[in-house]
């Protein structure tokens, strides 16, 4: 399992330059502006609706599909999936029609302080983006189907091709279409991704497209299993709506500042979390059903350590080198220096919040794998409600900064609650958490201290030079500190390098 996780992680890392280039181009072409705010509010609102209605089904799909496939038969699992896709499409069609007819209802909720002209722009953007609901969940479930058949790399390749196409379209369309180039690029790249997934599903002879049925029983199987998650998802999307409403009222461009601040931390979180959960969830579900306690504990702790280390290394780098990293990707005449400073500060806070989010997600996936859906749902609801309360109470006092702070506090609290219900021994997890956290804190302090000493001796260090310098300091310090704190991932790499050296020496 570790090998699959590491290979998938490498594949996603290779895809990062495309994602970062997309971010850089978006900053360069659109910066911090009302048009960018409108695009972000509209696209986020559509995603919010998508997740509120279908997010729980997508979350549990792999677990339930594997269960049906192993316990009943592949035919039953595929028939249920066909029914699920059919009703998701019909439900999404109704949602799209409603948005096209009544866009003002959504616009007024997510941007209550906008004037009539600003609301008109937001309504137009909502109508343009709404049809994406028809294809988004099909994409996600298509990837999950391939994952369930142990095909983890094809979806990543498809996503990379989609990203590349998105970049090309953005470069060629931004002058003629302005902000609407983002809309065109979104639709075209998503359709290419869908076609690629369909092709590979057919190539693996997964019989999901041979016929469609309006039989409700297949959809019901997934819906009943996912039902406990709908409440936390609805509350979660309410949280997103409240946050966007509060942010849009701070100032013009505030939505763009928050978005730029979150994008790089979110991207790193998605890479690490999706890699681990893509492999972990089906594996834990299978091991729990087969009652293999020792292997369950081993696989969970390996994934947990890998996630903490990956996210922690990013946090350490950002604490010391955020100015260079953010400046390299976002430096643009369209973003004033004052806004750039806010983006740098907020990026650090959002990065730190990732530890809380990862702990929450992996704890929740453990509960799902062991069938404790109601506990997972209760924790999710409590987490989102706590986030809403903190944002509403303290937004006037802390402004921008309350959003990452509330995210960390609420998710870490939710993770602590779910951790109490971990099915096996908890001592090793507690010990690992303390050891890795202390290691990361020491690494961050020393990296920041040395980085500050070295960079202050030189004037006008270029962003790329600063990134390389901070990264080098961090990697050099990582070796002795990993040895001192007995970080197993370092030991694994060291053993493999030593083995290769001995093989070469013998030959």
C-alpha cells in the first residue's frame, strides 16, 4: 500500500507545475478585481450546491461499491452505479433549470452587499456556470470507478491533460473573452476529461455504459448508506455560503484575496489527502470486513505519518519562504502590494490549518471504513457549526484572519472527537502525532532562523533564488533531524539508497 501511495504522490507532484502555472496566469490576467470576485462567487456557489446534494454520495461511493462487489457481485455493483448516475443527472438537471430561472435568489444570498450592477454581473455568471452541475459528479464517480478497479494513475493522467488544455485555452482566450475565458476553459477541459475517463472505463471492460435504468433501488442503496452524511454536508455548504457572504462584504477584491491565499495550501492538501485516501479508504474497508486488525492498524498509521510529514514539510517551507513563493507565482501589476502582503500572511495561516483538516479527514475516513457513518456525520455537523459560530462572532474583530483560524480550531476539534472511536489501539497514534509535531516545530524554527540570517545579508534576492535557498536549508536540516526523531520515511529512503549503493559496490 505504501508503494501505491508513494507512486501516486509522485504522479500528483509532477502535475503540480500545471496547477501552479494556472494560478500564476490567473493572477497575471485578472488579479484582484470585481470580475474575479464575481467569477469566484459564481463558481463557488455552483460547487456548493453540487456538494450539498451529491457530495455524500461521492464520498461513500468507493466504500459501498467495493462492498457490493465483494459481498454480492460485480453485476449488482455496476447496476446500482448506473442507477446512481441516472438520478444524479436528473437531479442536477432540475437544479440547473432552477438557477437559470432564478439566479437572483442565489446572487442576493452570497453577495448581500452588492449593488444592482454588481448583482447583474453575478447573475449572468451564475447562468453561464450552472450547467457544470451536469458533468461534475459524473467526473468524480468516473474516477472512483477506476479507483475501485485498482486503476489509480489513469484518472491522474486524464486530469493532467485537462489542466494542460485549460492553460492553453486561458492563454489564447483571455484577451478576447476577458474573465469569460475561465468559463470557456472550464467547460472544454472538463469535457475532455470526461471523454478520457469514458474511454478508459470502456477499455477496462467495465460494463457501466451498456444500458441505463430508472430503477430507483440502485440509487437507494448508495443514498441510504450516505444518508447520515447529508446533514454535515448541508451544514458545510451553509458554512461556505456564510463565509463567502461575510468575505464579499469586507471590500471589493476581498474574495480574490481569500482565494489566492487558499489556492496553494489547498492544492498541497488535495495532492496529499487525495493520494492517501484514494488508496486508504478501499484498503481499510476491505481489511475491516476481513477482520485483519494488525494490517488495518499498520496501513492506517503509515498513511497518517505520510500525510503529516507531507503537509508539515510544506508548512515549514511556507513559514520561512512564503514571501518568495507567493511573489513568484502571484507577482502582478493587477495585485497591489498591500493586497500581496495580506495574501502572504493568509497563506501561512491557511497552511497551518491543513494539519487540522488532514487529521479531521483521515479520522472521518476511518469511521466510514468501519461503518460508523452516524458518528462521522455528527462530527462533521459539529465541526461546521463551530466554524460558522466563530466566523460570525469574530469577523469584525479579526477581519480576514478569522477564516483560517476558525478552520483550524473547528477541524482539529472534530478530529479529536472522532479519534475517541478509532476501532483499535490509540497509543501509537498519539505517540506518532507528538513525535512528528515536535519534529516539524523544531525544523520550522531552525529553518526560519537560518533563512532569515542568510537572506538579510543579501539585498533584492529574486523570488526563485529565495525559494531554492529556503528549500535547500530545509532539506539539509531534514536529514539530521529525521535521524534524531526517528522519522520512518527518512529511514525507508536511506535504506533503499544504501541498498542500491551496496549492489553497485558488489557488481
